[in-house]
C-alpha cells in the first residue's frame, strides 16, 4: 500500500529532540528522511546508554531515517549536501542560531534556487526579538515561558518530566510541513516555515496567561490538583496508592457524593458550585478523603466507573510499563530490537510499520553514490 508521503524526500540537518521528532513523524508517513550528522553524530546519541548501549532519546526519535556523516566545512561535502537539497522536497534544520546561514544554507536562498522547496527552521525563540540569538534547551524554555511557575507543588516550581518544549515544537513543525505540502500540491510553490520552542509553549500557556492578564492572578502550583476545578486532584488510598478524581460539572458532583455515600455535603452551601468548591478546596478534599477511606480499595475503581466519575490511579513508570492499555511496537536498532510505544494515531487502512534506527553514517556510501 502506498504511504501518504511516498516520494517525498526530507533532508534534516538536525539534532536533539524537536526536529528529530518532526522528521520521525514524516518518516512514519512514508517520506524518505536523510539525516545529516557530524562526525561524532547527533549529540542525542550520547544522552544515555540505557537501550542496549544506545540512547533512549535517539532510538525513540530516529526510526525510519537514513544517516550520512557530512563535514559542512569540507567543500566536497558541502557540494554534496547542496545537490541533495536541490533534489528534495523539504529541508529542516535546528542548528544553533545563525549556524545554518553561516554554512550557506539560509532558507530564503535555498528556496530562491528551488521554488518548490519547503524549508523549516526550528529555533529556541524565533528569528527576531531580543532573544533571537539565545541558545535554548527544553528546561530553559519551560522556565522562560512561565510553565515551571505553575508546575509542581506549592513549595517550589517544577519541570515537566519530559521534554515538552521540544515535543510541542516538533509537533508544530510537523503540522506546518504537512500544510505546506498540501498548498504545494495546489500551487506548485514551496514555502518557508519557522517554529520555535518558546512560541509553542507560550501558546500552551494561553489559559494561565489569560488568567493573569484579565483577572490579575495566575494559577498557583497545586501539585496533583486542578487550579480552577474541584474536586479534581489526588487522594491517598490504603496501601500507599493514590487516585485522582475529576469532577467537571454539577451532575458529576452529585453522582460522586452518591457513590461515596456522602450525600450530606452534596447541597452544602460551601460546595454548591465549582467556584465554592475551589474556594473551600482544603475542606472539600478532607471530606472526600474520609469518604474514600471507608471504601474497599479493590472496589473503588468499579464504584467510580459505575457512577460515571472520571478517575485515574497515580502510576509510577513501572505502572506504565505493565499498563493493560499500553500498545507497543518493536523497532530494529543497530544493537537489536527495542519495544516502545506504538504510533499515537490509529489508521483504518494501515498498521504502523516503523523503520529501523540508523547507525551513524549507515547510509553514507549509498547516498554519496546516488548524488555523486
């Protein structure tokens, strides 16, 4: 079966997370992705050695790509890369600010030479503004965007435990490239795309920002709770496990009270609306905690499910590893197959078929011969 991006060639001068995530998704859709690496390789190859001696980041983000090592300061290698880009549909880069232009790979010039080319520049803060030349990594952008200030418990800011700034940016780049490919089908013209880590997280921070700008107060850090909905948070259970309960409306509030046999608080004036429940969250959580303590832990899930109450148990990563809902795929790597979460999208007409993770320069000779 022909894949959606069959016949599309992507050249990626990429490293770390944001651009590799974007190009991984393009590769999964059938595009040919040629990954350009320096002699020591994408530095994400060295982040850790936990997967058969390879990096967890790298095996996650680089399946289905071709790898070639090029030295952009070498005249022959630079000429080879120019030929590859000239024959390609998409060029993506997330080098340090200004590095691509200094290497003769400014996006506007590439598109001038090839009007059908789609270019995508990924940066920390964008092409203009006072931060445009700042290096940016995920944690830095989590802090600069204010995300860290609303993450964690009251005592201190916290980092989201995965690279959300990079992942957000890579997702935005992927969506924009698909849009540009669609436009090119209609007009025949490529386009220039620029996405940044900061812009992506700023967009995700819209609700806290609107609270601050229009109500004068940003949401506070509340740990495993929701700053503006109650009850919506963590409650301890016997045996050290915890559960998160989420109530979204008055119907669910009354159903929860019935399920927990605490009808006495159902119409209490302190809890008669979400606004009142948030204002009296500490007292509310104490009442619900007492009610939960009276239930058999083994039956709590079935009781809440029968009442139509949303809930989730607070798992460790070990819980995800054994989770009955987790779907996996086996991905070939240079060191052996690796089981990882499957593609997050399900298609009715095809199954995921991940390509192998490339060894450094594993396609170098083939690509050099092809574009000689």
